[in-house]
């Protein structure tokens, strides 16, 4: 009871539940007085549903993280926190030239490398590119074309005129390499979390 007196939110929740329970009980027990057995059964079903809703609400953050994992979280200390995905990689949604692009964070890549599809989506004319460079990837060596990205927005951080490349091979996801990650003062990996700070 001391906890209830010290926490107005908890007290409000208990009051809300009490009113809701009284309403449901009144509806079933008073409204259908002649069929008490059926009313009690229906009341039990509604209480079970209510209990499930309350439990789901109490664990909503855990459920959201498990069912709809976020690729990136802005922390109160100003750091960006990435979560390891089901494949064991760190991924991030980065806005490039106003378009959202999903990147795989690749500390083995030296550059930002856009897939051809992502490059086209952010406004790069593929027909005007010169694939004069080479990059080693897990799938072998691929030709790359140097480009410059007008605007890159990663969480609360904004950069302009960022050097990058477009992959000439069958790259299915864009890579966020060390040339961009070096803009951060620290990169820390703790378990399945990667934290980046400037």
C-alpha cells in the first residue's frame, strides 16, 4: 500500500481497473440475473481477455522489440544504438538525399557502397557512372564507381558532400563502411548492440 501512495500512476491504473471490473461485473451479473451460470462463464472469459490485455500492455516494450525489432535507437546520451539482426549483422536505416536506405554496417568495407537499386533511388544517374575502381566483397571483386552524396542523415547526425561508391555487381544491400564510420569518435559493441558516438 505504501507503493500505491507513492506512485500516482500505479494508483490511477488500479482505479481504472477497479472501475472497469465493476462495470463488466455489473453488466453481466445485473443485466442477466436470470441466467447467472452463463453470465458467470462470460464474466470469466472477459476477465481472461482483460488480463491478457493488461499483461500485453505491461510488456509492450519487450513485445515490440521482439516482434518488430528496430534497426536503430537514439539514446538519451546522444549515441546511436544499432541492434544485431537475425542474421548476426548490424543494420541501419540512413536517409540519403532524402530517401531512406537500409545499410549493413560493414567494418571490413573501406567506403560507403550503394547497391545499383539504392543508387538509382537516391537520384544517381547510373548511365553516367564510370566503374573505374575495384572492391573486394564476400562475393568476390566487384567494379565500383565513385560518387558524392549530397546529404546523409544518420539519426540526429547530418553530413553533406559524402564520398561514396556505387557497386557494379549484384550487391543486394548497401554497405556502410569505415570511411563514414570514422566520422564517429567511438564505436562500441556490447553483446548484440553497437553504439556510435560523435
